[in-house]
């Protein structure tokens, strides 16, 4: 029987619209679930919606509909979010389902039977939006310490859970926490909770009579069960507890509850205390992640500054990047556990630099060169030496580091590990110039070519596997282009083994590039402005064709003295020469001379068709700095639009591109 892995997200309040915060927890949990499946575990991944409480009751009333009608109308939006994010959850629990209600009432009864709950009277400050009671001391300037909103004084008959037995220096929970440092991650959060628990806990009110939208206390229906006792129970009710002990036995205790830092107290204090009182095993870990802000501010529905995950994914879909770009960004941009600020620019940069440039380039070059130089058969490296040998040897170590990071849910670090191999593979290709090796007849060059492309293909295969949990769709595309017919999401891989090697004779299947570059609005605006400007200049140049002037004579010659033989600096400056970086290049079909290139000009990506195909292979061009005439009137070459020209010198079959002695930033003016 495979080892199991049970992972959960919080169940989301249906009173809110799905936003980036929900998306974040779901994507993180999904990535972890996929990683565990990949490495052979039997995974159960749970998410759902939290549908009871006073807030829901108020919203439904304001809409003039029943509570049930309201929750039934909003819960599907959260299910849709799961589908949009490509979450692979095994279940989606709603707290209004019978299976859940029964479990919550059963827990309440058990806690009563075990003497962990008593009836008393409650008086304290209550924050309706947070569904939390606060003591006078806990209030901040008389307001809720969590959300800063007004609180109401509430006095009511209530059932209490004996939480006080769990806190203080000798409390049961204190002792448990001291013995289980890894229970709460990251460590800073563990320290917070430990000192809070050590400081002593008050008994917890676990029923309410001030509203009715909840699960009734069995035998005392004036009370509804406290919404957090109700909500936390989802983690076991979804496993069929108490009836279906099969699934519960198999998966409980959970391996990790993934939550945001705002709900740590409920998961790391109340939930373990409830479970201890029930004599049930505690979850193995609670991982508390940080919060996303927008322009440094907390997102909230009332401020209207929430990032809508549906529209982000929609936009990425239009660019051909899809949800994987968003998933990658969320887990790469900010170390899991820390707060981060969201911006569209940061999202686009990550996609353009990491995915389109680094991974996209490696994919494009490797597949193309294997097709062109090796007839499409992926070479198996034969005792590679030099940089490609070192790279080849480094893959198992990189995979091991990656696994270590994934085990700690350090997603950003795990991705950086995978990128070490991707960046190095790109460097090895640049350094070894397979396009030159392919022209050589020497046996050693042929072997070298096979080794470089073989190792590059291995890195690509390793990347498809290691990045699969993060980007399930795009890695499948890469996987299939590497000639595999299997589904990565059903694959079980031993990441400590030779999982990146190929069988002899495996062939690539060329297809679409998985990561097109995104042009931002700012870039598009600049592009439009520069097109308008170049249009104007083109008119100046073409309105009155210059009469051919005699070439200046050698220095000292008569002609040299004639002003008319020279152009003025202003004339020269009309030619907008810029540094470009070739992002991709491919031959124009049916032409041995023309190569179509996408060139980064700093503020835009330009398509330029150049007549350099007899002197260069497309792979030789990718990543190179070139000099571009940026304001040349656009033209069509063999029906393909070309917006500019790259400078080169020499005969058509021995052209040499103008270049720089060192790397220059794309877009820099050449003067
Ligand atoms: N219903 C409770 C959870 C009960 S679990 C037994 C709840 N729901 S929530 O919808 O308000 O929040 C769900 C998750 O979204 C929490 O983990 C929370 O931390 C996360 N986020 C909400 N806003 C967030 C950001 N701006 N950034 C990151 N995550 C945040 O709490």
C-alpha cells in the first residue's frame, strides 16, 4: 500500500467573492498534492466552503432570500475557482451538507460526554465580521484587533469548551507544542503560537443564541454551534467520520493544513485542543502562509482593491500562457510564509523572463536542433565531459535539493533549484554552439553535438517533471514534445533515480511554443507611439527623395571640403539604431535566405525578417545582441511583415552581424 498524504485548504467563506488570497492557498495546496502524487503517495486533497454564521444570515436577509438560497447561489463560484486554477482536489465539502452537519453534532455530543464542554454565561465584545469574541484587554482602541471594526457587547447563555486546561506553562497544548516544533511552520509562527499558549488560555464559548444560521446544539436547539468548531470539523467530516471509518482510518491525521496567517490561532490552538479532548490524533503540520497586498495595502471587498483570479487567468489565457503563468508567479514571487505585494508588472516580468526567455528558450532551441541536426531522435549522452558533463552530473543533486525544498513547502526555493539546471543548459548551448558543431565532419564534433543536445534534452525532461506540480498544463505540452505519450499527472517518479534519461530511439514531436512572451499595455502604448513617430520620419525621408550626392573623396581630397558630400549629424540621428536581443528565430519556409526573428527592443518585441539565412542558423541567433534599424518603414518579405532591419556586413553567404564587445541592454540607442 502506498504511503498516504492528506492535505487541506481552509474552507472559504461564501460571503466574500473569490480573490487572490483564496487562489493562493488553493494553488499552494494543489502544487503540494501534485508533488506528492508524482512521488508515489496516495493523496487526498480537500477544499470547500464555510457557509454558516451571522454574516451569511445578514447578507441573505439584505438580499431578501433564504440563507440556503444565498449559499447555494455563491458556493458554485468557489467550485469554479478550483476548476479555473486547475486544482486537483479529491473532494469539495460544504458545511451545509448533511454529512458535515452530522459530524459536527457528533463532535459536540462527544465533547459533552467527555466533560470537555459545560454550560455557562458569556459576556464579551463580539466582532460580527470576524465571528470572534474579544476581551476588553484584547481590543485595540475599542475596536476589533483583527479587522479594526466596531465590536458589540454580547451577553448570552453559552456552552463553553474547557480550553483553559490546554494553555499555561503546564498546559496539555503547551507540552505538545514544546515537543513538536515542526507542528507549525514557518518557525516564526510557531514561536508566536507557543508564547500565546504559554501565556494561558480562557475557556472558549462554543455556542451562540444570537443568531440561527448554524448547526443546532444537539438537544438544545436554541443554540447553534460556534462557527469555528463547525468549520474545523470539515477536515474529518469530509473523510466520512464518524460513519465511514475506512477513509478516515486511511488518511487521518492530516499531513498538512495549509492556511493563511490570519487563521493560525484557530488551527494551531483551538483545533488541536478539540482533538486532544476527543482523544484523536492531531494533524502533523499547520503551514501558515503570508498575505498578498495590493500597492502595499490590505485587499478588501469594501475598498474594492481585490485582485480577481478569474480575470487574471482570463488575460493570461488570451496571451496563450494560461493559468500556469499565474500558478508559477504565485509560488515563485514570494517565499511561502512571507507577505508579498501583487502587481501586474511583476506577474508579466516573471512570465517573460523566467518562462518565455529561460525555459521557453531552452525548449525551443533543444527541440529545434534535435529535429534539424539529428533528424528528430533524442540522443543519449555518451560519457559527456566539459560543461555538459558537469551539468549532466548535477541533475540528481538538483532534484534532491528540490525534493528537500518541496518537503518544507519552500516552493520558491524549489523552483530556483530547477532553474539552476535550466539556466546552465542555456549557457552550455551558447558556449558549445551546436550549430557550428553540426557543420563539422569530425567524429568528435558529432559526438560533442550529441552530448550537448542529449544533456539539454535531459534537463528539459527533468524540468517537465520537477515543474509539473507547479504548471501541470504547460509541462504536459513539453513532455509530449519530448516524445512521451503518457500523462504526467498519473506518472509516479523516483526523483532520486535516473528519471531524466531517455530510451534509445525516442523521437521529439515538435509543436507550439508553450510560453509566448506577453507584451504589456505600457509596451504596446510605446510601440504605437514609436510606430506613429517612425511613420512621420518615413514620410520626411520619402517625400522628397534625396538626389544622390557624390561620395566624399578620401580625406584631404577636394570633395571632402564640400559640405554637400556629408550628411549632418541630425540626418544621421534620423536613423534610429537600437540594440536588440534575439528572442526567437526560425527560417521562412521555402527560403534559404530569410530568417524571421522576434527581437526584444527593450520596450517592445519586434518581428524582423532578415536575409541572413545563408550565413546563420536560427539557433545561433537566439540570445544574441544585434543592431536594429528601428524606424525603417515596415515591409513584407515573402508575405511576412518585417518591422526593421538588422545590420550585417559582407556577402550574402558570409554575412557577419554587427555586434558589441559586451552585453548591452536591449533598447539602448546606437550612436
Ligand atoms: N472560513 C475561514 C476558514 C475556515 S477553515 C476551517 C476563512 N475563510 S476566508 O475565506 O476568509 O479565508 C480563506 C483563506 O484565504 C485564509 O487562509 C486566508 O488567509 C486566505 N486569504 C484571504 N486573503 C488573503 C490575502 N490577501 N493573501 C493571502 N491569503 C489570504 O478564514
